[in-house]
């Protein structure tokens, strides 16, 4: 339908819930083309996948072999540094 580039401006606007493809903006023509392609595309009914075909979507060859996933940091999730605060929690050594 259309290829939307991995662009920092698009990512930032999307993360802030800003409209990326406003008419007259730098990305407007791209999203106008996408909208026209969606409107002109014939309706297609998807075909269900078999169990093996479904599992095949997640094969190591398809998703990237030897990829080690790392958990997102607080900075990744919130865009700011984590501020450590002293806790008022009481910890008993014995119960």
C-alpha cells in the first residue's frame, strides 16, 4: 500500500499522539498516497493459517536468529531519567 520510513520525526510525533500526515506537511503526500491506496484496494478475505503455518511465522529464520532481547529501561519507556527516592518501607530481619 505504502512504505512509511523509519524516521525519527515520524516516531516522535506518533509517540506524542501528533497527527503526522497533515495536508501540506512534509509527510502529507505519503499518507495521502496510503489513504488513496487503501480506498482503491479491493476487499480481501484473509485465509486462516494452519497450526504449522502459524508457528512458521515465528521461526528463527523469519524473526532474526541469535537476537537477544533486552528489557526496556525507565528512560526508554518514559523519556526521562529515573529519580531514586528514599523508601519509608520497614524491613524486619526476623519475623
